[in-house]
C-alpha cells in the first residue's frame, strides 16, 4: 500500500502478500467481497493492526492503533514506528527488523510501548513478514493488544500471593489449605519445618503418617464428618515432628464458601499447645494437692468437732463440711471454671443417690455452667434441703417424692433461673417455729450471694422451695 494511504482508502488484496506499488488509473483492480470483509475486520478490530516497511516506517494504521497509542493515522503513516518504542527498548525493534528481513515470524511477546502522552503501555505484540506477489519481503505486519489492565491484575495477584505467603509463613501455627473434599494441596513453611516432610510425601493419605496411632482413627473420623457436612472442625491430638517426638496441637479448619454457599476450600491451622497442656497438668496436680490437704484439714476439724461437741451438732456440721468438700471436688475437676447445675445437684444428693430417677426426679436445664460462687451457694442449699427431706420430709418415709426443676425464663429484666424443690407424699409439714442454720443456707445466703428471690412455702402435702435468680449472677465467665 502506498505511503500516506490507509485501510479506509485502499484495502489490501492480501495482507500477507502485499504489493505496495500503486496501480495505474486505467488499471483498477475490482474490490472483491473478501477484500471488503478483510478491510472491515482490520477497521473494527480491538487490536492495533499496523504495517511497516523493512526500515520500520509505518504504512498503515487502523483505528484501534489510534485508540491504543493516541497517534492518528495521518500522524503515523510515513513515519518511523520507533516513536512508539521507549529508549530502553529500541533494541527490540532492531531485532524485529532483522528477523523480518530473513523471513522469520516474531511470535507473541509482551513488552512496553509509548502512548502519545508519554505514558507507558503494556502490550502483547506479534510481528509477521509481508511479501509481494513475487515472494519478496517488503515489510511487516504488527498486531498489538493492550494488556495494561491484564498486567495490573497480574501484578496485584502476585502481590496478593506474596502477601498471603508472608502472612501464612509468619504466623506461629502450622497452616494448610484443602480442596472441598479435604484433599490438602498447600502447607505453609512452618508445617514443613516442623514435620521435615515434603508436599509430595503428604499427598493422598501421606499426612496420616504424622499422627499417633492411638488418635488417628478418631481424627480421621471427625475430619471426614466435617468434609461431608461442611461443619467447622476442631480437635486436639499429637503430631510427630522431624525429630521423632510428638507434640500436642489444637487443630481447627474453617470452610471457605463460594457465592452460592457451597464449600469451595478449607483453611486449617495446628497450634502447638504442648507447653500449655504441661502447665495445665501442673496446675491440676497442684489443685489436687490443695484439695487433698483441704480435705485432710476438714477431716481434722470434723474429728475435733465429733470429740468435743454435741453428737447431733457434730453430725450436722460434719455433713455440711462434706457438702463443701463435694463442691470443691467438682470445681477442682473443672479447674474452677464452673459446674454444670445438673452435676452439682446430683453430687449433693449423694445421701439419696439410689433414689434418683425413682423418688427423686431432676427435670429441665442440666447443662447451665454455674460460677464457683453460685456452685457453692446452690450446692449448700440443695444439701440442706436433702438433709431436711431425709429427716423430716418426703424422703423420711417409703412413699414420698422430691421433684427438682431447673428452668431458664426470659423476662423484661433479662434471663433468670427458676430452681424449684417440691416435696410430696411425706409426713404433714408445717412452718418451723424458729429459723436455724439450715434456713440461712436455703434463704438468706442465696439472697445475699446471688441477688436471688427465695420463696419457701409449707403446704401440708410437702415443702416447696423456689429460687429465682438473674442469670448473669449465676453463670461462669468464659
């Protein structure tokens, strides 16, 4: 195509074999449908399609080239293509022209070119030689695709991956990522540092070799349950390190879901809790020793009371000391974190343990975790009620029953616990003439310690005791 012309004035007969010599006016070549189609493709392409001679001078310039580079066809045709090339990349044009002259095609490569404004543009370029009808190389065709946005996305992905890897390798936990079916495909550096393994060794079921055989089946079963249901996973078990020693880990995995709510992947961590477990065991041992010594002290006090006090008083005090001891046992068992109310009540019914489920019924909420103060207060109250029932109330004969009901009730003032002790079928009862120490334990003590309302009634059918306390005064703090 002659210099100064473009695709709109004279579509080429063959873009790969192009004769730049102008035709005589009396020898016009009719434009075929194929020519028009080819011209339309070039004109409407989103890629810059440019032709140049073997010296690098532009011969044609389509609208997309103008849009990408900012130069018009009138500004570029007849001028060197090098105006688009940054100074530090001029050697690329030298190489391209040399290869084109030898008939070599330059496959797609990514580079930078200059916009008319001077800013750099990322482009993917393909260059092919152009031949005339005799097969001589007369120029080159260049197709350039603007990949600035693609490069930016790629840069962000690289930065995001680098940020993720830096974070994942900086955390103290072992970390891993699995497919939706539980197949682990990535571990952080700390995992490999601890286990001394490679990703290849861990593929498939290779990870099971790191688990202690006493725990493997349990771990595998719980993991599979999470893979199948999509529920978060948590477990504690030992893992073998590269030194052959096992350490304990608290392990968790959370499902990562796609927009439709389906599990896409899993992200898991293993936190070394070996030292924490050792400290907890030491604390447990110390608490056990303290509990043992406290019990010994209570036994000494009880023996002294039995030797020096009235028998009835001594037995009553001894029973209360034992009730305190049972409360302490429960709290020690749970590291003083609290006691489930059902377990507390059953422990204070030790004297009538054989009647639980028959003549002594416990109903309602049993898992409410009571604070140490609430455990002691309610435990002593249940002990006093049990003692009274076995001596004078429903459990003093062969037919009476006791119903203990625990219920959490929501009120405008917040949730409250209703704890009811109701005796039936025992000897007729009446209100006592005086308030003894037992009354203090079931009435005044709960009011003072728990901010509770206490109601005690004495219908002839049997004693009824009702405690109503704010839940926030009862529950153990996590």
